[in-house]
């Protein structure tokens, strides 16, 4: 296992650096001058040139790339051009909100998806099964932003159960935190919960037809033991894969949800940073997302070995 983890860590490096290099190239090749945007329309060409020299933007492209690569390797991400603060101090404040949103959304998606998929499989071809399948198809078809607006209209504007927008950190109390994170998390997780429902139903139906399940039932084992101890563990394997993919999808999809619910998250920060041509902040945000996704992929591989004893990494 340790040898496998070492190989996986080496494979993580290209996963991290490829998107960073693409972001570096796209930012430098896109129209717009950060120095001119920072100084405004009233700035003179001399002032803009001086600021470009201070930011290193007057250097040849290849020199800029080498300096950027050195800073990335040493985790010296520099200062934000807009906030005038070190990027390493800004990112944690915003990344924490996005990670919490993703964790809550993923938890809701897993609970809803696994539960509904199990209920559907245990009631195959019955009305409840058809209802769950139809709901899952509808859930996959709904865009997150549309569902988010629907949730706001129903639960915030009409029923007034939740605030329309805003964010309370966990330090403000779990009730206050839950009131501001539940609707965004539900909007972000609804499509993934529908996908997990269909995957869990299909996987469970396949497992229930296996000979060892028939043998376990023939031995007189309680149905709860057959399902919980034997069927669920095997059926969970495809769902584990979907959970890993869903976590990465939610990190990317959090941008729209954070904008709709006015959450101070990393996605919203990156959108604003791109508009301001804040190179260090954009690169720091992409690096954070790449690291989180790489860690999630490694975690999913480890969970595979724990869930399925047939898998042994050499």
C-alpha cells in the first residue's frame, strides 16, 4: 500500500501542473493589462510602464514563465494585485467556504442517493420504484442555477424559512451556519444525488442476482443481514467512483451557486480575480483546487481497497 501511495503521489504532480501551466498561458495571452486596470483610465503611459516593471510584466514571456515556475515550486504565490495581500493569506479565507459547501452538498447527495437507490432496488417495478426513477431523471435534467432559484423562491421568499443570501461561518453557531449553507448545498448536490440514485439502484439490482446472495438467503439469514452485510458492500463500489467524480464536479459547479447565494467562496473569488486580471490570485486559486482534486482522487483509491477486500495494491 505504501508503495502504491508513493506512485500515486508522483502521478499527482502532472495533474497539478498541467492546469496551472494552461492558466498561466491563458492569462498572459488574454487581452487586458493588469497594470492599466489597477491604475485606471487617468494613468499616464509612464505610470503604467513603471507598474508593469514592478510586477515583472515587462520581462520576456519565457522569463516570466521561469519566475512563475520557481514561485509555484517554492509556494511563493506573491501578493494579490487587487487586495495587496499575500495570496497564501487570502486563499484560506475563501477556500474554507467552498470546501464546507462541497462537503455538505456531497453528504446530502450521498445520503439521498444511496437511500433512494436502495429503496428503489428493493421495490423493483413497483410504483415507488417508478417514482424514484422518474424523480432521478428529473433531477439529472435540472441545472443547478435553476434549482437554486427555485429553492430561494419557495423556501426563502415564500415560506421565509431560510435567508435569501449571505453566509454565517460555523463559529456563529451551527443553527446560523446551517441556515445559510443548507439551500446552497442542496442546490449543488441535487444532480449528483440523482446520479447516485440511479447508480445505486442499478448496482444493487445486479448484486441481488448474484449466487452468493441467493446462498445467504437459502441459509436463513435475515434480509437485513443479507442486504447490509453482503449486498451493500459490493453495490457500493460504483457509487464510490461516482462520489469521487461528484466531489470534483461540485468544486467546479460551486461558482454559480456562490454567486447566486452571495457566498464568499473560492469560485466567486476566482471569477472576480479573472475580471481584474489578478494573476497571482487566479493562479493560487487554481493551485488550491488542483491540490484538493488530487487529494480526493487519492482518497477514493484508498477507499476502494477498504471497501472491496479483493483489491490489493502492490
